[in-house]
C-alpha cells in the first residue's frame, strides 16, 4: 500500500507539538505527566520520538496534547 505522504516522517504534527510545549516552558516529562491526568499515556521517550517525527500519533493522543497545550487540533497542522 503506498503512503499518502511521501516523507520519512511518521507524523505531521511533531514539530508543532515541540514548539507549543517549549512556548509553555514545559519539559517532555512534564507533558507526559499532565497527559496522564487525562488517561493518555505517552512516556517521555515517546514524546521525543513524536517530536522528531519517528513515531506516529493517535487521535486520542492528539486530543490529549491539544487539551494540555491548550491549542486547537488544527493548529498542529499549520505551516
């Protein structure tokens, strides 16, 4: 099955997630801990892999990231 996106990246949102996390002066571990309060379990290492594009992001994870970072989901896809 061909990929929809011709890229080596596993997601389109990682760089924006990193940007918004850093704008909030939040570490990857702090983000992981806050996500747990929403029952969204992403360890610090997985957040790192999401941010560098080597891991996919599920819809539930993206929703949790949106809630914790207080960013509308569509903002993660803007250039």
